[in-house]
């Protein structure tokens, strides 16, 4: 079940779009909340089981998470699970499909926080309405990926 979703049509082939969005070292360029990610050795790219650390910021709030790639099919999908202190936070899903010579990117998120993280996350992230906040950041993220892919 998705807790938020957005889509955008991109005038670029799916492989190019996938190459951009699956390069998590560039996620800070796309997302208004994520300021950077780095692969954790031995990972150096998007494949199932690869792990990375992400750092996010919302005003003066800063936090880091750990993520594990669940699915990575070039030109089709990129999915990763996010944890905070080994507790589930979210599953982020990017799906791509070709449509009339363009690529449609769909970004969605499943909130996987338990009761404890739901209670404390506003103090960590600075937002009480995570669903609304994610909806806004997803719109910006896919628009920035679109701009880069079409450049």
C-alpha cells in the first residue's frame, strides 16, 4: 500500500532516467530533504542487497538513515528500504515505463514506521505531517530528475 505517490512524463529513454535516479550519490541533487547519500562498502551501485547511508535535513533538523536496495532493474524499477537505528522507516519505490516515446517515472513511498518512530519522528525530522511533507518532496524530486534527463 502506497502512502504517497507522484508521476511525471520525461522525454528521455527509461535506461537514462533509471541511471540518474538509481545513482544514490546524486540523490541530494534531486530531493529537497536528502542532502546526500553514499554507498557502504562493498556496494558501489544499485543492486539488491546493496546498502547506503543517507543524510537528510529539514530546516535545522538533521538525521541519517541506512537503506538497503530491494529491487534494481535497469530501465524498470529501483526500490529501497530505509531504517533509522535498525527500525523500519519507509520503502521508497521508483517505477519506470515507456509511454509514447517517453518515460513515465512513478515515485511512491510506504510508511513503515512503528508506533515509537511515529511518536518521535516529528522531533527528529521537524515535520508532523510526514505524508504531506513526502508528497511535496516527491514532486520536487521527480521534476528535478526530469529536468536533468531532458537536458
